[in-house]
C-alpha cells in the first residue's frame, strides 16, 4: 500500500515563504508523476503544480513565478517551494502520485497552509 506523508504547512504572514514536502512509502509500480493540489473552503480541489518522472513541470497560472515544484526520485519525495505567499493561497494542500498511463492516483492526508496577517 502506498502512503504519502506531507509536512511543512503552517500559519504565515503574507509575503513570506514555506516549503512543503511529501514522502512516498510502499510499492509504487510504474512511472509516476508527483504533484500538489489544494482545496480552499467552499471551493473545488485544484492542481497547483505537477512534475513528471523526467522533471517536466506544470503550474497553475495563479502560482507561476512564485511556486517551484521539485522531486528527489531516490528519496521518492516531492517538494513545493512557495514564495511570496498571498492570503488567497490559504488552503489544504494535498500531495498526489499519479501512475502514468493509468487511472491510479494516491493522495496524502493534506496539510493546512494559512496566509494571514
């Protein structure tokens, strides 16, 4: 069974930075992409950023230029560096692993990020 454990969330003021981490454990068969989604109260879950096994990245327009996703394949860990945080970035952030070419997804339990003065 695959488990994803996120860390790094918290309460911060606007303009500061946070770094989220997500470590995968268990058996993951196949090539997989890793990503971060977020869900704010009353809104649908949305993609924040994703990265393929080869390192290709994709970002939501709202975070381009502020957030950077990276992964360490040896550690099976994905990171999200969030700079210049805004109140609208407040949400629960979820780590995702998607097995390429399948409909199989794994999710973390979520970590709260609150940006408020």
